[in-house]
């Protein structure tokens, strides 16, 4: 799932926390909001029959039309939620999404693969 993880994520996150004056509690809240939004969004996409787009995003290959659409919609939805629920500035919310979304997608993809292996 390294296709999602940006290089130097830890250093970038520390830099963002310092620059945006974000407290650790806010980062935890942003992580939880992002996780809940991702899980809810992917679940709704699957319920609406968009298996292909969800599968491509979870595989780390969102370059097809379906995968790109799902990933773009997911990013914008998470940014909106962070702005609305936490009152973050758009630039900070966008930067948090750029850093947090890959980590959460990698975790979700890993759990789905583990679940599938256990069912086989």
C-alpha cells in the first residue's frame, strides 16, 4: 500500500502541526473524522454498486476514471468535514487530508485483505 504513503510523512506532519499551530488533540480528532468519513463514504459507494472504483482505490491504483472519481470525491468530502466540524482553515484541512488519507486508506485496504484471507 506504499502507493498512497507520501515520502517523509512524519516530518511533513510535524511541520504542519507547527505551522498550523495544531494541538495533538486536534490531530487525533482530525484522524477520527477522516477515518469515519472514509469508512462511511466507501460503504455508501459499495452499496450504490461502485465496487470497481472502491477496489481500485483500495488497491492503490486510482488512475482509472472510476478510481480517480472515488478518490477525488473522498478527498473533497473529508476536507469539507474537517472544515465544518473542526473549524480549520481550508489550507490546513487540505494539507491534513493529503497526509492522513493515504495512511487511513492503507489501513483500510490492509484490513480488507486480511478479512478476505480469513474468509478463504
